[in-house]
C-alpha cells in the first residue's frame, strides 16, 4: 500500500495515476490541490473537500471513500478521483 502522501498526490493528479516523484507535493499541498483550496493544513483541506468541519483526517477520508474503519492511506486508496 502506498503512503497517504502518495495517495493524495494521485488524487490531486486526477486520480488515475501517480505523478512523477519530482512533481510530488507534500501531504498538505496535495490535499489542498485536490480540494482546490490553498494554505489550509491537511485536516482543513480534507474537511473542505468533504464539505464538513471538525472531522479528523481519518473520518474525512473514510467519508469521502464511502468506507468505515480504514486508516487514512487505505481510505484514500479507495477514492477514484
């Protein structure tokens, strides 16, 4: 399984493919790119993408993936785009 950073970069890249390693963003940067926000911390960007506030990282990713009980990277891996 890939890392949360890798999965968020895949999603920021449209969901179909991982960007080249030299184009990877940090975790918060990838989350902001995917959520079409800027300057938010990871949790804030994921809440913006999920149209929620106050959820934790794992809860946001599981909600976006339509899953429950998965860790952050596993939940992100279930999201198509």
